[in-house]
C-alpha cells in the first residue's frame, strides 16, 4: 500500500467516524468497503469461500486459546491458557503447544515467556504514544521499563550453575 492509498483510507475512515456521530465501527467500515470504488475495498477478501475459510481458521484460533488449565502454585491457584503459540513455528506457520509440553522443555518455555513479554512491551509502546498525546507518560514509561527487564530475563538461557 502506498502513501496515497493510506491517506485515502485515513480520510475515508474519518468520514465514516464523523457520519456515525464520532464513532467508527468495523461494521460501518465493511459496509462502506463493499463499494468497489471505496479506498478500503482492496483491504478485504470478497471471495466468500476464502473469507469463510479464513474466518473459520480465526474461530479455531479462538477455540484453541479458550482452553485453560488451573495450576496450583505455592500460594494460589492460577488460570492460564492451555495452548500457547509454538515458538518453533515460523511466522507464516500455524501451531500451538500445550502447557504440559512447555513445562518439560525449558528452552521452549523461555521462548514463550520472551514472546509474551515482547507482546506486552509492544502494547505498552503503543500505549505510550497515546499517553504522550494525552499527557500521561510517566506511568507507562515505568511499566515499559519493568516489562522490558522481564523480557530480557528470558532472552537467554540461564547460565549453568545458577
């Protein structure tokens, strides 16, 4: 997508937001994009068979990640999703691995934790941009620094003898 296309999409989304009283909804975006001349039209899969298959894959992801496991720690019961994204998968591959498998593979567990803390850090970086615009950066910076420290803790396997 080039700069002009991104700008046309930005303008169209702003128009939709304005026409809906200041609220932009996914339904309004899809309805508008249904027009082949809309700048957002090319952003969607209009072949119903392909779209249905993609939606079913997304539903399967939701189903997989809806399964939870209850684990007692020293202090309390913890509820955790039962399946995590398999860290051995390439970015274009699909795959999940169970918590019991992670508990038996320290390297894989470390990679999952590293990825999870990376995701949190990415979310906090995004929140930081909102906080900067809304004059509320102090708390976000503190949280981001803590999460980056946790992520770094899981970047490398622990040194032997520790």
